[in-house]
């Protein structure tokens, strides 16, 4: 809407700012390209503040976006990066300041490529392809090493020369393939699968001597990553690019910083191993020597004991003790027998003195009726009764007759 003004009828600054804000509000979201010159992320704030600059015109504008919008590309976007922003222009009337409210950020060029790789990395990591428990240990001394590298490349030379310098008897099965370009991925995958199918191959090394992010794209390809994850043979990644690690480094069982480092990690050094064997042998010798010396000292100390110097001495001492104990036991047993005999003799004398047989020996007799009852009074033996008279030397049968005084008499 046109506004009519004049020197006599000017508009206040506030009205001009408000009108500019109205015109800008009618402008929809636009795609804007520029270079990030400043990033402000306040702790706990839900909004990130950026400064977007056009280097060709030396113009800058402030950009605000929600944290989740910026976090989607935070791993690959930093100050100095070129981005494309989908934003809605906004006018802050009190200050007369233009800014952009961004709803989407996209890195340009390499940044966009890194965003795609980061998404693929997160997807494969969620499947567990990069988990530490999937990593397999390398064999101590591989008999045959599979090597996948470019033809006549520095990476091939570094691996072969350094490995053979460390262990001259090591053998290699080399597969020369393109390591960049459109044909790199299928040929590298085929070479890895062929080497993995051979039982005699103990470890596979995939090597390249570094390069730009674009050159290393084949080693972040999903097909190659899954092929390495499916290998039953341990795989070593030796791409040799420190700033931007390809996904092959994450899925491999071991990552080497360079092809030379891969040769050092895969093959042991014969000199170092010989020195280690020598040190272990010396350590074992010292341990055995110390053990023998300790046992010899113990044996010498045992031999110096009196019992070992004169073995019969202990027997003689024990013999005297046994003899003394035997004599003591004999005396004790004799005293016990004597006392027992005395008690038996006294008991026998008392029994004899109390025995009815002793009374019979003095001429007495015991009269018993036919039923065995002892006769104690004349009334128990009527006239004419037959009794049994028991004397010291035997028994007699007697008959009872009445005497002149009317008492019973016994006739034999």
C-alpha cells in the first residue's frame, strides 16, 4: 500500500518500521544461501542463533532456529560452513532489525555429503553393525594375509614391505581393485568376499593411502559395510584418513591409521618376539633357579636337625619311654590282680562260712519231706513219715517213729 508523505506531513519512525514489518510479513518462506560466521548455543535454551553472511556482497543477517532443527546437522555444520536455509523473514519493529526464522538447514557441497553419511552411520549403528562385541580378535601370526588395494599403489607397497620386514616368512594374497570411482564398490566387495571364502586366509586388510571425502566415498558405501560385517574372517581397515573416518573403519574388526600401521598391527615383529622369548626364558630360568635354591636351603636346614643327623636317637628315646610304660603297666596290672585275688579269697571264705555245706561238715543233717520242704519242727514230720536226710557226704532216707517222751525220732 502506497503511503503519501511530505516534508510537512512526515511519518514517524515507528510507523515506518511498522509498515516495513507489514510488507515483510506478506513475504513467504524463502531459500537463502550463505556462510555461517557465528553460532550461539546457550545452555538450556531451545533456540540457536546464527549469523549468515553473503561474502560476495559483504551482507549479514541474523538467523534463529529451534535447537532440534540445528541438532539435525550439528555434527557437520560449523562456523565457516556454507548452508542453504529455508526461512521466513521477520522484522523486529522496536529495533528496526531484519532476521530470518529458519525451519530447515542443509549443508552445501561436502557438508551435505557428510549429513547423508551421518544418517547412514546412525542407521547402521542402530542395527548393531558397529557394536564392540562383534569385533573379532586378529590371529597372533597369520599364515596368509588377504590384501585389497589399488594396483601399484603406495598403500600396497607400504603394507607388503613393512609386513615382510617385520616377519619375512609372511605370505600375501593380493587383490588389486579400483579404490575410487563408480566401479570401486562392487570390485572391493567382490575381492573381500573372495578372500573371505578361502579358509587359508587368516585376516583381510583393506588399504588406501587417504584422500578427500569424495575420494573415500566407496569405503562408506552401505553395500561394502554390510559385506564386511558378514565376513567370518577378521577385517582390518587401513584407509589412512584421520579427519573424516569412513564407515569401513567402524565396521572393521580393527582400524589402522595408515597402511604402514596396518602392517605393524597384523604381523608381529620377529626381532621383538625373539627378544620377548629371550626375556621370558631368562625370567623362567631365574624363577627355576630361585626355586631350586630355596628348596636346597630348606633341605639343608632339615638335614641339620638332630633327628636327621642321628635317626636312631629318636628310636632309642622312644624305646626307653616304651620300656618304662611297659614296666609301669605290668606293675599296675600285677597290683590289680593281687588285689582282685585277695578280694576273691576273702569273698570265698565268707561264702564258705555261710554255706549250709559247712554246717553239714560239722555233723549236722538237713531233713526234707518228699516234696522238698525242710522240716523245722516235729509237727512237720508225723509218725511214720519218710524223710530225706541230707548230710555232708550224701543223702539218707529215714522214717519217723515216736520216742518214749512222745517226740518223733527218725530211723535210718
